[in-house]
């Protein structure tokens, strides 16, 4: 049974790792630079409004990246557990999360088909029984 889950489990790990790298990059890449407004004919009060809005968005983006990083770490952990036929529920949740756009960083194009494949494998009667047998042992 471990052979059946190996492909989707590796997919979870790879997509989680790519998402984690993207979250880390976005977290530390910086954001809006007020110097970008230099040379533009923008009144001072509008410039201040743009800077305030950009700093608010940047703070929300940082929080979103931290949450995304946590989810990506969970997806990696669930993929490793899936490979060993442990934590069926965690593997199902991680597979579903992988299909939600924006939860896997830049990987939603490959996350959707991999998530579907993973769920199909996980809901296979034999695979589910193998998870249950491993849990009972």
C-alpha cells in the first residue's frame, strides 16, 4: 500500500516545500518603497495616504505569509506521515488545503491536480484499510 500513497505523498511534500519557500521569500523580500513615488507629480496628502495604505497592506501580507508558512509546514508533515501510512485525517486535510488557491504559495496550478489525486488515493478502500491497520498496530 505504501507504493500507492508514495506519489501523492511526495506531491504533498514538494508543493508544501515550494509554498514554504515562497512564503519565506515574500516575508523577507520587503515591500513598498516610498522612494518609488519620487519624481511623480502627487500632492503631499495623497502621497501620505498611499504610504499609509501600503504599510497597512504590507502588514496584512506579512500575517498572511506567516499563516501560509504554517499551513505549508503542516502539508509537508502530513505528506511525510502519509508516506508511512500514518495520520489519514491529516493527509486528507492537507490534500484539501493543497487545492485551495493561495494556501500553497505559487503552486496552485499543480496543487489542484495533486490534491485531487491524493484524495482519490486516500479514499481508496484498500488504502484506507491500510491506514487503519497501521493505526491499530
